[in-house]
C-alpha cells in the first residue's frame, strides 16, 4: 500500500502537523489503527508528564507524627484524624 503525507490537527494545541508516509508505514507495521492525535511536541510533553518529568505537578506534602514511633515525617496525602499515619519504616514493617 502506498502512503502519502497527511496533514492532521493536534488535539492539544490545535496546530497542524504532518503525519508522514514513513510514520504511516511504521504505524501499519506495528498494527496501530489510530492516527496520532497530538503533534510531536505535545506527544513529548504528555510522555514527560506520564513519566513524572518536569511537566508533572509537584505533590503537596503534609507533615505528620508517626502513630507508631512518634517521629515527624511528611506524607503526600492529607491525613484524616480517624486513621493512623506511619513513617516509611513503620509502614513497611507493618506490611510484612
């Protein structure tokens, strides 16, 4: 099958980008049925975000006192008063 370059519109930034014949051939060889929905720069930004790169937002940390050993530590969630919170060491020892 002969592929031809195709102009597509990025669903994130709205810019037009070219889905080249070579890329189409690659997609066909891999069995991909959908055309790319994002331009190259938006695909890379999305990948960095998924991988926890610079595009990912920083998680808010909350300072707590471990319910088992009493050490002050930080956790990436807002603790509830009805549930104990443990430091990493105590949490891991309770899991085993």
